[in-house]
C-alpha cells in the first residue's frame, strides 16, 4: 500500500491578496461586457445626477471612443478621485441594500472602466471650479483645472486596451453600435422627461459634429401622456397608435405602461420592454407573464409588443442580484405575475372589437397600383368555378370532442334569423335558423332595417362578397369583415365564458396512473393541485416521489397523463407558472368554435349580417380571430378617396 506523502515541502496553493488593478479588471469583466455596457453605466450615472439632457457620442461601435455629456449636479474636485475608487458611491450608505431608489449603487462602474480603458472625467459642481482627472489602465493622474460650465463629461477611449484578449470577443462595429442604440432607447423609455441625443462620430460627418443616430426631446405632462409621446419616438408611431394604456394595482404593487393590440404582433420578442422601479430589466418571470396574458390571442410564432412598468416598495424587490443590475428578484413572484396577467387581460377586454391600424395600412398598400411591365390578367380573362352552393351542411364533430356539460345557444339574430348552436352529450354542433333558400343577390337594399347602424363602430351591412366577406358602411368610411373569423371568435368567447361559469368536466381514470417524479417536483405540483383540479386534472401524492393521476379533463378525450404532467413541470421550472392544461382545453374549444361558426360559402341575409356586426361590437377580443389574425379591416373615406385621386 502506498503511503501518503506528508513532506511539508510539497508545493501547495498559496493564498494571495490581489492588487487593486487586478481586482478592478476582474470586476470589469462582470460590469463591462461590451461597449454598450459601458454606455449603460455612464448614462445611468448621468440620470442619477439629475440630468435633464444627456448627449452620447461613440466611434467605431464604442471600441475607440465613448463620450457622455450631461447637465447634472456635477462633482467637486475633491469628489473626482473618490469616484474612481472601488465601491465608493453617493447613492447608498451601505446600511440597507434593499432600499435602493437609484440606477447605480454598487460603486464599480468608473473604477472598472478605468481599469480596462483610458478614462477622463471633467466635471463642475455648483459653487466649485471645473476640474479634470484621468485614469489609464488603473493608473490615476493628478487633478487638473478644466473648462466646463456645468455638469459632467466622461470620455472613455480604447476600451479593453488593457485586456486585449477581450477585444477578440467584440462583434462588428455595426453590431456594437446597434447594441448601444438599444441601451439608449430603453433608458429613454424609462425616463421620458429627459432628453437624449446619440451620435456616431466615427467619421465626424455633418461638419465635425457626427451623425445623429437617435434623438428624443424631453417630454412634458403626466406620466401616460409623456410616455406615449416618448414611445412614439422610440418604437414608432404605429406602436403608439395601436397601444392600450395599462393601469392596474394590487396590494401596493402597480403596473403601468402600454401594450399593443394582438393584431399588432411581432415575429420575435424584440418589442417587449420591462421596467422595475424605473430600471430596465430582462426577467424571465415578467416575460412569461406577458406571454401568458396574450397566449389566447396569438399563435405560437407571434409575440406581443409592450412597454410595462412595475412599481413597488424597494424592500419587496432585490436589484442586487447581478453586477449588471439587469436582473431582479421579487419577494412575491406570484402576486406580480398575477397582476401583469390580469391587468393586460382587462385592458385587452376593454378594447372590445378594436383591431390595429396597421391592418388598414396594409390593405391600402395592397390596393395601390404597382408599376410593372408584366401584362395584367383581369378576372374576366380567367375561367372560374362556382365557389358556393345554395345549400350548406356544417361539419360534424365527434362525440368524443364534446363531452357532457356543454349545452348552450348562441343567437346571431332575432327569432326569424337566429343561428342556434347546441351542444349535447351525444352529437356535435348543428346549425338552425339560417335560411337555406338561395337569394338572388347579396346586396342590401335601402329598404332593409339597418337605419342608424352607420353611426355604430362597425356600421351597417351593405353587401356580402364571395359568400364570406361582409361590406359595411360607417359614417366615416367602410368596414370589410371576415364573417367566418368574426363568428369563430364570438362562439369561442361564449364557450370560454360557459367553461368559466360551469367549470371543466373531468373523467375518472379506470386505473389511476402513477407517475414517478423527483421529490421537489412533487412538492411543486401539490402546491398547484387545487388550481389544476378546476381544469379537470386531479391527482394526489402517492408516497415518496410519486403522484397518482385520478382524473383528466373530459373535453380532451384520451390523454397521456404522464406527458401532460411533464409539460406542466417544464413550464413551472421555466416560467414559474403553467398554462399548458388550460391551453389544451382552450385549443379544443377553439376547434369547436371553428366548426360551429358560419362557414365560407354561406349566403347571409341583411339582418343576419347586421346582427353579426352588433355581436362583434359587444364581444371582447372580436377584433382578432382565435389565431390572432384580424377579423375586419376599416378604411376611412379619406383614404378611399385618395386611392381614386379625389383629394
């Protein structure tokens, strides 16, 4: 047997105290990831200093120059060397790390920047002379007199020259410049009362002043007015036109801001901006709550656009989670998440049938003639097939898709023209009430009972085109409605309402399915057992690290209980909450609504069309179908006249 070597001369690790320069370079690796990180730290310092106008210049994507000029309170000559010392700050006294009301508080940014670049600070406080100090690679110069009327100018050159290995990880100048622009836009949304100017001085164009990349003048007025104008500047006029004001409060936590209509959605999540106590953050829980609020209105490949502010007592949120301060941790996660979901859903419900203005803009763009050398082929030159028949037989759903407990009626018109959709335990939906007699024309005559409907939001029906699209006249223009999509949303909302009132029927498994999980997973699931039981998923602890699933939602038919439980756990671990069971149930309801609604090819009478328009006006979310597509297009008379050159 080999004996252990107990020779005291054997080499062993020795603990050493790192010098100040090495400490600052290590800190810079956490605080300053790229030029945009440096810009963020410097601009946040300017905001904390009470600035009302901030100018940012950069060259070569911020790699060779970053300059931030503000009109804040400034610093005295005695403050300058202290500001470059590690963990020196004027924003907290260190007694309470949770009671934070400023952007910065760690005292790491300036010494970190001075450790990896060439930093120069010129500042003047009220009642003091202007002074300047510089630090290069961690070596500080003497304080020198300078010329400056007020505020502070921080100039950072040759970022990462002291740590050249970091330069290899920099992206192109264009990508780094884009990241800087994104940082400034987020801070501009957080502070609408402050003016921002961002310039690219790489080529010193425009007479040596550089090229203005972004400009936002200081806004005035109350929070919502100033924020709305700032969002129009930062995110564009289209977002401002299609955004809903959000104002909700629960147990001392407030949610404000703007969220866009579902029909104004994006292909990625780039248009989602979250702020906690004024600080821009990227938080998984907040993003998940936003997604949950819209999941019933958008398909999986579309993402909502929103700018939301969560305000609460600083004691209820920890901003000291990461040196970059881009992450937060709430003391009451469930409360904040519930506030976001309920606040957004309330605002979307209040929007009723409203759809985004971009739908009309796209329609007008499609109507604009294009210059082309290709001969046009007109409809009379093409052979066509009839797209409709005078009789319509709706699709049937299997008895398995609709379980007992779902019986309701959805009248579309009065006693003479109502469409009743009845769901029983033994059969799928059947339509009644619509006349199956072919009508000679889909035009609505003046003699029809639509007097006064023009004053309503969706107007009075005037015609039906291609046995699906309803053309209505309003006081200010016209509306084109996708009849099938609109009625699909109406039926879907009524099904959801009935499900909420009556609950979700469950079906007992003949033999309970025992699922083995981790002990922590069982604890998480048991906390949600009551909520999931309301959706028809009933289970109980089965000893150790197992659960026994006893009932599943009846409307889903036969389901893989284990796969469903695993999906719930995946969502809980990723987002802190699960919508998978509810999403599956509502997906079935959506399919039921699709089969039970008016189908393309069905001719409608005038009273039926007008009744559909009235129900759209009274039904929440009827501006988009179950898949997030618009149900109608509104064209103003002025836009129509412009198409014909009548302006």
